C-alpha cells in the first residue's frame, strides 16, 4: 500500500507516532555506570571551525537540550581539521555555554571529552594544554602520550576550557600503541614497529592514572576510543587487578558499510558490560592485533581473557 493509498486514520497514526518520537528521546545506561544518556549524542568536533559562529554553536546546543538530549561529546584536539591556531576551541565553546546556563544546566548534561595520545594529528596537544593552564608553551613536552603527568595535565586543561569541576566521561582518544584506525582494517606488523619511536605508558599505568582522577572526582567515568578488542580486554583486566572502575564505553568507527565492530568487539562489550558508541556512531575493531599481540596464528584457539 503506497502513501497515497493509506486511509486517513493510518496517516494520522503515523504523524502521532512521529511526534511522540520527537518528544521522547530514548535513554540508556552508559555501560556499567549509573549515568543515563540519550541514545543520540551531540558531537561537537566542528565547533570553532566549520561551525565558526559561536552563537550558532550555542543555538545547536540549546536546541539539542530543548528536544531532550543530554549527551555532548568533544575532545581536547577539536575542532577539526586540527590546527594549533584553534585546537581546544570546541571545549571552550561548550564551556562558555555551560557558564551561561549555570549549575542547573551542568547538572542536566553529560559531558564527554578525550585526551590525545601519540601519533595522529594531535602533536600540538601538550603545547595547547600548557597555554591553557599557564599562558606559555615553554614547558610543554614535544609529543603527547598517556603518561601520568600528561593525562593529568590534559584533564586539568579540559576542565578549565569546559569551565566545570568534573568530566562525566573521560576517554582515551586512540590507543598509544599502533593499531589500524579511522577506516583501516588490516593490522600490519610493520606498523607495530613504529611503537619503538614513541613513549608507551602501558595498560597498568594508564588505569592507575584513571583511578586517581576517579578518586579525586575530576572524572565520573572513563572510556576508550578507536580501540581494539585486545586493548579493551587488557584495560578491563588491568582495572580488575587494581580495583579501579573499568572503562564504561567504546567509541569507534561503525556504519552501515563499515561493521568490523561486530566481528569481535561486540562480544567484548556484551561480556564486559561496556557501552557502545555515542551518537556519532563510531565503533569498530580489528582482530589482527588480537592474534599478533597474543602470539597466535590465524585460526588458532583464542585465549579466554574475559
């Protein structure tokens, strides 16, 4: 039956259903936490560049909350394309919006942001952190990493730009070790050789730092992004050993055409209680690293991690 052939009652029912859907966004718990988030998360990685007018960005944020949304995602390296001239601007735009709304608005929304690691386009992140906190870049490390000092410095800078006392979800933007990401699907051993040129902190130390930030109340939960099933399992196990709350979310590439997340990490999420995604629909994994780092050949029996 085509649209024109639908009886008036059916048309009216369809319109009512659409209107109800507009008025009643769906919420779910963020992984194993007690934080309830809207299933449609508002990404802000263009605030400060493509969305250059701050009034427009604030209007978008206002409308999102007006429609019932509460989940806002950003990162210290945003907006894109990354450039030291505007890195951190997205958090600053959100911070000024939060300041206008006061304590009532801050209590209503869930703010997620991310710390940058080595590689990728965030090499200027340490300089931007120091500029935010001290006004000078002289003491900035040459490259970002996930050392205790840098994660804590990044968190303090994000808190200042966001004009808030706490971050609801603090995410590792990508693994410190080599992994194929942002559309890449094949794990290459040659790529892993790049690790020798970067300072790798390790899962245990990263979890310990996240534990400190949790105990100090600077973050409410933490999560991973652009991570593999291997990395997710290692973080969960390190958290268990240290008695630290584990990561509650995974934010990676996922779409109708790119579905590698369903190959291995969906199973990890279900068993470990991680929450998938956020509204920008990013969620994927690569299995090659699982075999390479665990010393297994393709087709051999997997080790049980979780």
